[in-house]
C-alpha cells in the first residue's frame, strides 16, 4: 500500500533542505486553495537531524511539523526497500551517487517505485542503465536521473528547440551555457570525483537500441571558437548533458531522422575564455589522483552551500541554435540560481510529475532521461514554476 506520493531522501543535506522547503511552501499554497494535500515524508539516515529539518519547515507550513520521518542508510537494503514500498516516488539528493545511489535505485526497482535524482555522474548513470534497465521496465518503474541543472535545461531545452523545427529532416542543435553561481560542497565533491574518472578507460556494455530503430544520433565535433551569432567565444563543455540529450534524441521522433548535438560553455571575451580554461585545467589535473582530489574537496566540504543572498544573485541562460530542412531557430532556457534554487525546483517538479501526472506521461518505463520519461507535463510544470523556455528567433520557410 503506497500511502505516500513523495519521499525526500537526503532532506538534511543542503539541496535536500531546499527541496523540502519548496514542497512545504507548495503544500501550504494547496491547502489555502482547497486543493488535495500532498502526501510526503522526509527520509535520511539521522533521525535527530531529520526532526530538526521538520521543525524548521513548520515556519513555512504548520502541517509540515506532522511529516513522517523515514530513517534508513542508503546501504541498508531492507530499510531502503521499506521506504520505496510506501511511496510512489523516491526523490534523492544524496551524492556522490556512485557511492550512495546504487542501493537506492535497487530498492526502487525491487518495489516498483519511481525514482529521481540530481546526479551529473556519467559512470553512475551508465551503470544503473546496465544493471537495472530491463528490470525497471518490467516492474513498470521510471528511474530518472539528472533532474537538476544537470541536465534538465539542456535535455528539455534541446527537445523544446527540436519541436520548433521540421522533424522529417536531418537536424543540428547546439547548446551554449552561461551561468553565474557557486556550487555546494556536495556538488563540488561530485564534480571532482567525476573529473577523476574521465580519463579512465570507458566500461563496455550493451547499448540498447532506441525506440526509433534506425535514427542516427551523434555528438558534433566541437572546438574553441568565436561564435558570431552570439558575439561570444565558446568552448566545448565536457559534462553529462550532451550524453543525456543524445539519449533522448535516440528515443524521440521530434529530433528527426538524423540528429547531431554540440554542447558549449559561453564565455564572452577571449580573456574570460583563457581564465576559465586555466581554472578548469588546474582542477582537472588535481582531480586525477586521490590525494590531490581530497585536497580539492577540503576547500568546499559536503553539507555547505551559498547563502540566500548569493543564490538570489545567481542565474543561468542556455541558448540553443537549431537548424533542419532550411529552417533556423534560436531558443533560450533561463532561470535563477542554477545549482540550488532552480535545481531544487526541477527535481521537486519532476517528482510531482511522476506522482500526479501519470495518466499524461509518455509510455516508456525503465531507466530514462527527463525528456523521455516526463515529456510535456514536466515542461508545463517547469514553466508554471518560473523557468523560461522561449523561442527567441526564427528563420523558417
């Protein structure tokens, strides 16, 4: 018997607390409007810390003081299965996911619960596809990773752009990311761990065929260049985002019969490009050995993050330039603080989409991307929540 819609697992962490605050505000608004209440609970491994979070949420919604606390470590298989068995969606912000995520996914698959996270770790995403893809599909569960800044603006943004173009012609889309913000300790640790894995030999494994059968999808060859359409210097952005976009393109007909995608960091002037390259190169080099990686991680330990004033000054814009069949479009996805304010909104709305819009969701189950799993209902929720998806230019026949 699933008596809960959503469990926020990791509610005592920096991002987890922001997600819980978002849901508490939403619950209070629904109650004031006479809408059906949200059935949700807090989860984590430390009951005393969970109780402190619950108490603080009471200032946003008095009813939040009655939230149930579900206690289990991510490594406690039986405990995680008990939590997964009670909820329609298990939302987890506990990273790095390569360390703490596998048991949570396994519990959701075993109990047929849906799952969302905010990972940006390529190895973790590949591993859960390989280990749990077929089993999750058979169980009717949707396992949806990358529901934060990695990779919602890019995945949903590329899909939004593709929908403005003819779907019967080869298509090229490029995404250009510009952002201002500061990562939390957990995100910093995840990023440095991921950098340390990039030069390792990729693991093999079966690559499932897409639902489209013969659709061709591949990343564009990217390089540092001046992009006159943006009047800015851009550089290849080696994140998980292009991987997720290409996975969505393999499954969704809107991306056309032949699709290519390029992913860039938009840096503006040449001096900014040089400065950013030097910083990233230095961090990347230090991340390659465990001792220097641990040294990097001490500068921004897990559980810490930017204060509210800094988050209020943060923002992001992802510009997409697309072309197909003689048409050219320019689209933008934009919002506030990418790492926390908007990420907490993105994962909360992903969980709400799974919990409350099931009859409107696209058909597939299994280990899926946000665009494939959540589609139009999710896009509508994100727009209502304040994220902007806009067609800003079109040269169409």
